[in-house]
C-alpha cells in the first residue's frame, strides 16, 4: 500500500508538465488518480473526488504520446496543494518535483505566498526537500497516515 520514494531521480525524456483546467483534462486526471489512490491505496472514490476539482488548477505530466502519467492540483481558494499522484512505472523520474514546482509557480502568480498540503507520512522527505515543514501530529485521511505541511513561497523559489 505504501509507495517508495526513490533517492536519486533520473531526468525523464519526452515528458512535459503543463497546467490544465479540470474541464479540459478530466478524463486523464481521473485515470491517474483512480489508478494511484483508488486502486493502489484503496481510497474510497467518493473521498478521492471531493467536488473541489472545478475550482482547482491542475498540473499534468504527459508522455510523448500525450497520455497523462502524473498529476497534482492547487486549490487557489485555500492555498492548498493536493492529489499529487505519479503512475507506478513513472516514479523515480523527478515528475513529482516538476509538478510541485509548477504548482508553486502558479500559486505565486495567483498572489499566494503560503501553501499547505496533507502529505502521506512516507512522502514527508520528498516535500521537505522542496522546503515544506511538517506541522502538528500525524492524522488519518482516507485511512492513510498524513501530516500537515506548510511552506512560505518567495519569488524565485
């Protein structure tokens, strides 16, 4: 059920990361999130699809054939990153970092200077490398241990 976080990501070839709207890419975003969260981690689909996707900005990594391989979202109302998911065969390529960077740049463009996220406990080192700090105690979300993490953004971060 837990995903491994590789130590040294390799640079992916032919994969581009772009910002998309839910209505433009719903099918690909859902396919990735269903595979990672619902199938791999047994998250209830009703919990995964929380009704907030329409208001969020989504980062999508696509391969050379245009198929989505990783995603994450930014809720500009709450300043919250979420739903970070990379398909199993594409893990360890640095896509999570690329998605996170794009979402942070987008947050700055939206006038946000502080972000939060709920990190699965195993992923804390990944987010710490990007400057996030764990806050408070571990809690369960979708029956998976998480920590609240926060980061203050600065131009050029």
